[in-house]
C-alpha cells in the first residue's frame, strides 16, 4: 500500500540497499512521547513489520527483505535512537527509550501507513520491542517472531558467570552517564567491529561492505551511541517495571509466536529450554513454536536462506 504522499517526506534518492523500496520519514505522536521514525517500505500483500537490534539499523534486513516483499507489504524502520530515526530526550527513569515507547512508535507508523493489523519479526532489541508490541498492541499483531532472545525479565533473573561474561555490555551500558559514553567514544568503529564480529559465527564477513559502512556511519554519531546506551538503561529499569506489572496482571502473548535462535550463540549454548521459557509468556503453549539455526547471534546475516525459509513457513 502506498504511503500517504501529503504526510511523508522522501529522503534524497532512496536507500541504495533497498532499491525497490520507498523511503519515508514521519514524526509520530503517542502518549509515550513521539519522535521521528525513518523507514523503508515496499512489496505487496499482508503487512509485515521488521525490527532490527543493537548495534544495527534497518539495513540488517536488506538481504531477505526483497524476498519477503514478494508476498508481503514490508515496513522496516529504524528504532528510536538508532539509525536516522529521532533521538528523543532520555525522559524520567529512561522512559524516553523504553520498549513501550519504541513499540508505540512503530504501532503509530503502521497506522499512518494504513496497516491496522500486521505480523512482526524482531531481532535482538527489536525482538524485545516485538514482545512489548504483542502485549501493548495485541489487537494489531496477527503473529510475531522473536530472533535470538530470551525475555528481559528472565535474563536478569538468571544471571550467572557465563551470562555476565557474554552479556557484559548489559551491565556496562546501564552505568550512569558519561562513563559508558566516554569509553565507547575512545574507538567507536573498532568497538563496533568487536560487537558485529564477536557475537556472530562468521566475523565481519557476514555483512556486505554497504551494510558495514552504514553501521559505522551511525555508530560514529555520539547522539546515537548515547541513545543506544539509554535503551539498555531503560531495559534494566522501566522496562522491567512494565514486564513485572504485566506478569502480575496475567498479561501474556495471545498471537502465534515463532522463536528462532542461534545454536552457537549465548541463547543456544545456555542451560535454558528456550521454547519452554517463551511458553511461560504466552496464553497457550501451542502458540509458541521455533527452532535453533546453526549460527551465532546474527541469524539474518549469517544464515539468510535458513532464516527466510523459517519465517516464510511461519508467516
């Protein structure tokens, strides 16, 4: 479905990694604080929202989005704080970068595009936004897929030496400003490469030169790095409050939920029964299906064909 021309702005000549997609910007408004959302959209068919994780941007989906667009209208935004989307104020208790605010952004974006109901796929932080979207906007989400995450509350409740070592950044990033900001500023590109190359199983070879250049451009911006840190600070504070309130109220995911994870990553090599953990967050056990793929953390980048096949079968 075409964007509403009178309410959208085109960005230059388009996105070279999505040559057949429209590039749009929209300042969305909602009770949790609006912001500018930068996105690409293309294809025809049932609407599908794709959400990236840290430290990436919407371009992580460029390898499989054209195939998904063959039978879906695909919408791929940068989350608030990331890429070319807005960098809102931190807010009280880091609320300006909470998953609730991020979910409200993309829900508003989809409504502006005329998509009242849609499927969602999220990786990493985008998977946590997907979980929040399925709770806060359940009427809009037809089915959801989360890639290589366990629920945030589960992670914090099961920290051991293995997890703290692998997820050291969770605890570094939540430290008060400006300590993490200053540390990351010392060698931003080198640090970015350590993340992208260290969490996967294919090193930096998993990314095209154009993708890597885009990640480097965004990560070089101090405002973007600060917003990313705020994302993690929110994850250790207000996001946990939201999750605990949902648990107390008995709110669970009510749509079909696909869980994919990397067999060689932190989730896949840990002690948890991944599907069992997610079934605790769903209304019924039979709503949750999934499998491990022979990869590290970056499923889409390392195993695009296998990831695409699993998503297509589910969608």
